[in-house]
């Protein structure tokens, strides 16, 4: 009998978790959370009438989710490292359920914003899930499982739009949130029953001052980015928020370097592999989101414009859906490339595929199948990059900091998507054409945003080229990068 078998079933302990079930449950949780992010898109234009409020006020139903997610993701990652990743995962799923119920019961603005903010607090599910995988899965399963969980973010986003449009077209709009609540309950129960609690914990005291400083800086930064177009990019409010973000985050960094148990270990974050991967993640996040901003609009614009295709929101969502399936299908391929060549190569390949997809879309914008093809190519590239980034992060941080490090990487991608939304908004507002009595974004404006997406992906490729070279993933590499997994790796070799 091998040592691995002896370790897996010691007397008096529960049998080890089924890796396939753990991955499936965590991927389902990731899909449910990413579905939440696209939930209100079909009714955004109707919210002023439904909630009896102005359009600028109802926009907070989207902004509140963004801000809550930005704050919660790194905080929940750190709490997971300290007190248990499964415990924080359950709390995150509970926040999704509570937020969905609050929004489902709302008929006015304030409860809707509160509900959407609570939903945003669940955004730490995917980085927490990836961290659980590192603690529980054997080394040979970790790469493909990580890629699968990462891809669930794209899958949920791609499938969420047509599903939400179908529900909004055929049922009362509150049904969107009741479906979200039901899916959240299912995910929570599955985690409770099938996902084990990790024994890898740091303990210690939570850095409350650091959390408050980081939250303040991030809220100022993302609020300025997301609302700058409405308030004016040169307005005192916008510039003041940008200035406050810089000052607060600098002071926060100074504080974090001097506290004994920081919220974010900036010395670990400054390691070249972690730092450069996070910088590349911002660019990749920008490149990923440009597709979501352009393709649905082009599909829904009237055909008489000469470049719109006159499709419904449901049809536009169905055009985007295959890209999510491509992400999931290519997750194992991404893992194989990372195992053979290293995650750095996988990240660079993915960035090039994303850029190629945008280049294809710049040239092909006349038929529905053009957008299906381009979105699938971009989705393939995103699948590669999403599988590679967590692998790079986990290859450079100890197991005790996996939750915080993965959460910070997720935050970097979110900042990239927020910047993409702001930049695209500026471009499309400046490059317009008149259609009857309406002013619409011009075809050149859409092409410019697509070109910017390609450029961001190429920037991500260039940044990734500076990531220190790694050996291809394998048991020896895992043991070297993570001493906590060394016995497991040696057992696999035996």
C-alpha cells in the first residue's frame, strides 16, 4: 500500500472529499455569482419607471454592486486565510441570498441599492473557491480545476444576459432576484454539504484599520471612474475623488508596511511574479470587458443606421452565450499548456488570442455570425488567461496567503473592467452620428473601442513577458513553490 493511500484514510477521520464534486460545486457557485453581475442589465433602462426615480439615481443599482464587490473581495480573501475559506464562502453566498431577497421585495430605490450592494458582497466566492482548491486537491488536479473555476466567471456572465432577458420579457421583473436567491440557496447548501473546511489558516488579528483604509481608497477610485462621465471628468467632485484615492492608498500602503499582521502583505505583493501578474490582469480585464460593451449595442441598434443589426436583447444575449461555453471548454486545454510550458506562456497565448478576436471583429461587423465568431475567439483567449493568472499567483505565495493574494488579483481585473467601461463611455459619447432625432455612437466609435480592447490585450501580453520564467507545473514545482504541499507531491511521485 502506498503512502498516499495511508495518508488519505487514517483511522478515525472522514474520507477525503471527492475532487470532482468539490470542483463542480465551486464552479457552480462561481457561475451563480457571475450571473448576479449581469442580472439587472435587461431592466436598466426601465429602472427609473419601475423605481420612480431619476436615471442618474437608479444607476446606483449597478454602481453599488461594483463598490461593494471591490471592498469585499480582498477583505473576504484575508478573512478566509485567517478563519477558514469555506466559512467565508458560506457567508458570501448568504450575502447573495439576502441581497437577492431584499431586491426582490423592493419597489423603491433605497431597498434596491441595499440589495444590490449585499449581492456585491458575494464577489469573493471565486477567489475563495480557487484557494480552497489549492488546499484540498492533489497537485496533478489543481491546474485544470483552477482553470475551470476561473472560467466560471465568464460562463456566468455570458449565460446571464440571455437568461435575464428571457425572465424579464416573460415575468415580473422581481423574478430576476427570486431566481438569483433560489440559485444562491442551492449553491450555499451544496457548499455546506460537499466542500470541506481547509485546515490551512494563518490565525492572528484582523487588520481593521487596513481594511478601512483600503475600502476608502478603492471606493474613491472606483466611484470617480464609474461616475466621472456623469459628473464631468474635470469636475471638482471627480478630480477630488481621484486625488483622495491617491492620497489614501499611499497612506494605506505606508501603514500596511509597518503593521505586524497587515490586510495585504505588500512585500509578498511586490514579488515580481505577483506584481507583474497583477499589472497584466488590469490590462486583461480591460480587454475582456470591451467585448461586453460593444457587441450587445451593435446587435440591438436599428438596421437603418447602416451598422446596427436590429436584434432584441434576448437575441444579443444568445449571440454572447457561446463565448462562455468556449471558456469552459478550453479550461482543460489552458491547464495542459500551463503544465507543459508554464502559466506565463498560457497567459501570453491567451492575450494574443483576445487581441486577434478583437482584430477580427473590427473587420467583421456586418452579420450576426460575425459577432458569434469574434466573441468565441475572444472567449477562448479569456479562458486561457483566467486559468493562468491564479496559477501564477499561487506559484509565488505561501498557502497561508492564497485567499488574500487571489482576491487581490481578482480586484485588479475588476479595476481593468471599470476603466474599460469609463473609457468606452467617453469614446462612444464623443464619436457620434445622428439618426433621425437621436444621437447614437458612430460605427467608427465602436471600432475604436474594439481596437482599444485589442490594444489592452497586447499590453497585457507585453507585461506578461516580464514575468519571471517558471518551470512547467508539476509535483516538484508545486512542492518548491508551496512547502505545505510538498508531502502530497512526494506521495504522488511515489
